[in-house]
C-alpha cells in the first residue's frame, strides 16, 4: 500500500513533472514563436520606414532636377543665349537679358522661393562651354570651374553629381542648356543639404536609438544620429541599405533591435513558469502584445498608405501645374518668335532666320535672296474699312505668300503691312525675277473682305547675298530701298537693289530738310498748264502744278517732293499755298478770258477735314473767285476710303459750288462703284494710256472704254499727256471733251501763261 502510495505519489510527481515539463515546453515554444514574430514585425516596420525615407529623397531629387530643368528652359535663359547668338552687344539688349537671367537664378536660391517647399538650392550658376561663368546667384563665393564634368555632360541631358568641398559633401544638379537644339551651357545647382535633412527629420518621426545617413560615392551626409553612445548594443544593431531611385545615392540606416529587456523578461518568464502560474499571464500578455504590435503595424501601414495617397495627389497636382507652366512657356516662346495675327515668323525671328541662312550660305558658297514685300495703300484700308478688315487682309496675304514658296523658305511679317521673304539657296537672278512675278500675280486675285471683293497690289524690293551686302542689316536695308524705288515708280512691281539707290535715300533726306525752308522762304511757285476744249481748240482751263527750284538741290519735280510732304505733314501748308495762289491768279485771268482752275489735292489733305474746308472757304472768299470755276483734282486712292466721312466732306465742298475731277484715272483701283458714289464732274485719263496709244491698239481700246464709261456716268473726259497731233485727232473721233499735254503747252509760269492766254485770244479772234 505504502509502495503503491509512494509510487502513486512518485507517479503523480512524475506525471506532474512530465505534465509541467510538457507545459513548460509548450510554453517555451509558444513564447519563442511569439518573440520571433515580434522581431519579424519590427524588422518589417523599420524596413518600410527606410523605404519611405528613400522615396521622399528620391522625390526631392526628382523635383530638384525638374526645377533646374525649368530654369534652363526659362525665357530669361533662352533670351540671353538668343541675344548672344545674334551678336547683340552688352550695352544693348545682352546686358539686360543677362541681368534677367541672373535675377532668375537668385530667385531660385532665395530662402523664400516657393511658398510650400523649402528652397532646394543654395546656389545656382550658369557655365558657358568655354569654361566661363555666365551668371551666378552668389558671385562672391568661390567656384571651381574644373569641377564641371563637361565631357560627361555631352552624353546626357542632366545629372546629379557629388563633390567634397572643405570637408563637406556638396551635391549638385547639372543641367544642359540648349539653344536651337544645341548645348550652349550648363546650369549648376548646389543642393541645399539642410533641406534634405529637414525633409526627413520634420516630415517623419525620429526613432530614438537610430542613425540615418545619405551615402554617396564621396562619403556620407549624416541626417540624424540618436544612438546612445554609451550603450553597448551598437554591435547588434539592425542595418538597412536602401538605394534611392534615379540618383547615385543610397540611404544607410541603423536601428536598435527590439528591447533586450523584453527578451530577458520572456526568459525569466520561462523559469518563473516552473514555479508560478504566471506563465499563463505572461503568455496572455505576450499574445496580447503581439496582437497590439500587429495592430500598431496595421495602423502604421494604413497611415503610410494614406500618406502615399496624399503624396500621389500632391504629385498629380504638381504635375498638372508643371504641365500648365510648360504650356504657358511654350506659348510665350511661340509668341516671342511669331506674329500672332498671321502665324508667320515675326521680325525678330525673321532676322534670326536670315542670319542663319547667311551663315549657311557663307559655308556653302551660295546666294540668298532677301525680299521685302509691302502692300500698296494698306494704310487706307485700315483707316477707312477699319482694322478688322485690315487684319483679315493681312491674314489672307500671309496665307498666299506662304503657299507660293517652299517650306524651307522663310516668310515673316516684319511690320504693319511689310513682309520678308528669304530664299536661302538662290540659283540665279532670273529665279528671283520669276518668283517676284509670281508673287505679283497672286495679288491679281481679288481679296474677299466681308461681302465685298477688292484688289490690292504690292511693291517688292529685293537684295541678294553676297553681291548686295554681307549682313542681315545691309541686305534688309537694301531690299527696303529697292522696295521704296518701286513705290516711287508707281507701285505694283518689283525691283532689285542697285548701289545708286543709296544716293536716292540721301536725296530724300535732303529734300525733307530743304522743303521746310523753301516753304518758309516762299521758294515754291505755281505753274499753269492749259486745258484745251477739243470742240473749239480753246483754252478752257488751267491746271495748277507746283514747281520748286532749290538752291542746293536744283529743280525738284513735284512727283518727288509731294510724296515726301505727304509723309512729313507739310502737304497741308503746300496745298493751301497752291490753292491760294491758283485761285487768286484765276480770278485775275477772268478778265482776259473765262477759265476754270484745276488744283491738285492729296488724299493726305483730307485727313484734316475741318482745316481743309476752312482753307477752301477762306481762299474762295479772299480771292473772290466764283466757286464753280474751281476744279478739285483728287486721285482714286482717296475714293478708296469709301467711308461716310469722305462722302460727306466731298458733298460739303460740292455744296460750296466747287467741282471735282478724278485724276490719273486707270492707275489705281478704278472701281466703278466709287465713281457712282462720289459727286464728280470730270474724269482725267492718266497720261500712261496715251503714251503708246498710237502704236498700241489695246491702249486705244482702253481709252475708248474709259471714255464710254465716263459718258455713261455723265462725266466729262480730260485726256492727259496729249503729245501729238495724232493723239488729238484720235481723241476727237472718240468725242473726248478736253485735252491737256505738251502738244499744247507745258506748265508755264504766271507770266508765260498770261502771255499764252493773250496770244491765244488774239489767234482765235
Ligand atoms: P498730275 O496731276 O497728273 O499732273 C500732270 C503731270 O503731267 C504734270 O507733271 C505735268 O507736267 C505732266 N504732263 C502734262 N502734259 C504732259 C505730256 O504731254 N506728257 C508728259 N509726259 N507729261 C505731261 P508734274 O507737274 O511733274 O506733276 C506731277 C504730279 O505732281 C502731278 O500729277 C500731281 O499729282 C502732283 N502735283 C503737282 N502739283 C501739285 C499740287 O499742288 N498739289 C498736289 N497735291 N499734287 C501736285
Ligand atoms: Ca492733276
Ligand atoms: Ca493726272
């Protein structure tokens, strides 16, 4: 029994021991598993943190590269290089564009740059390819130009590099700067290390007992170090290395492992478990803790996920903003080089393209054609039909020009109604001639404005590289001079530059200066050319024509000085003088013989309407001439200003009693509708029709047609430029009423005309 009892007790003890051992073993296994999972979850958590840190830095460098990229494409940078390439001097535009450029660099390195982010750069500078510093945000600081890897930059667009300066790591973003696709410089941005440190220490919480540093090929940049230096657990720290995408860097992180005390506690727990029931509590405690840790981890992951969502959203917003700005910059760049109205290149860009073509031509030893195209009387369209119509006309002109040349040819709008055409590889002068004729021909098609169609012609001036000049300025100036020659010679044509034209320009300047003096000193005279009634060959009137003999310039024909007076405003004084002299004279001559007096009026005079009416009234009043003896000659260019005001002023003058003649008929727009609208009495056929009338039947046809048309409109006809008996006879057969020309007499001085009148009267009597 005793034995049994002892056995039983021993067994019980044994059983208890075995059970306890099994329990213990079970507990150890469970506890161990718990410990392992705890370590594992801590490891995962730390790993995740390091990844987030590295992503933050990666994003920082991405935006830094983007920012410096934006500076490289900035208008200020582009303008500076474009100015430099165009050879502009420092005093002129280059200096100011350099200042703009530098201001932009300073702006990107100032601490208050960008409200939402800290500045990314300490310093930003622009280095040229011949190792010079073009602009520097901090010019007083030393900079080692040899540190720029020019060689390497040839193969990439941008890169990040590291160097050690005064024992400090300097991280730099390098970015190539391009002009027309070619690298012209390198932008260097020195990264502000503090911003990287701030980024991690302020955005992320700092783990105690940890160390983080940015590892580069030149050493490492410490970010934080909160390791307790006395603690011994340095040896078994947890270490992470995470490379940063798209940069040559990686992050190094060290963390203290899970607190040793926890592990120790769990060891004690195993021992204590043998004696106490604590293990269960400990087990519970552990499982609870594991659960809690998992919960913390889940929350953390969720938090990270949320952070990532926010980051993605911000990224998206940033991207939209960058896209918007890029679009804006593109638009700005487009506007800087294009004419907004027509979409053609503007003057600056036209200049640049011509310069480029000249460089190429110098290399290839070929010719370049420079063509100036100016619309005739465009100002009138603008003044009278309005700017909208003018704009439409310019757009249609641009389209026609663009369509008439090759894609490689340059077409630019360089002024109001002035266009530039550059043909980069001209084979012969003949080719230029053919092209000019072709361009004149495209203007023979009517333009469509609103509901009506009308015609406009152009004047084309041409210069050729290298014979007419070597530089853009020379060639443009010479093409301009050639164009003016066309204008002077009646428009609607083309002309090549000739060296002699230069003297013309000087002469125009001289005329301008001398004319003012001549008016003040009363040096201008009025001559009179008789107008003959073809029915009885009597002098029926006189046309007053201005004459000027200058001491310095000699005889200057009115065709030369009138256009200049129209441009400089002297025409109002001149016109008044001519009218005043002619009317007073005509009044006197009435005693010898009744005659009408024709006075030429420029379209320009009608721009000061009140002054004009005033002038006519005063002159008629002072001279006492019967208003119906006054014939006001105007050209079609005035009629073209088909607006109500012009009709009104003509009607008003008509009411005073004066008559109107349409002068130089056939050289301008010759639109019938104008003739009907305005109150004309006479039509003067331009002398160019009579020039070859005898030899040319088609000129005869034209003259016949004009006379027939004038009659249909109830107008009397004056044929100008009658030089031969044949002319006179022919005009008589066509029932032309009046004639004027050298056949009868040139324009004569007052005395000579008076003598002619007296003689004529005698002859007739
Ligand atoms: P216009 O009004 O057509 O004047 C006629 C021009 O033809 C005059 O030239 C006259 O001398 C010239 N002429 C007359 N008969 C013949 C001929 O048989 N053969 C040739 N080949 N030519 C002939 P001029 O005097 O040199 O005047 C030229 C232009 O200057 C005038 O052309 C007119 O537009 C303008 N002009 C002259 N005086 C004045 C003026 O006082 N005011 C304004 N606004 N313009 C004027
Ligand atoms: Ca005239
Ligand atoms: Ca005339």
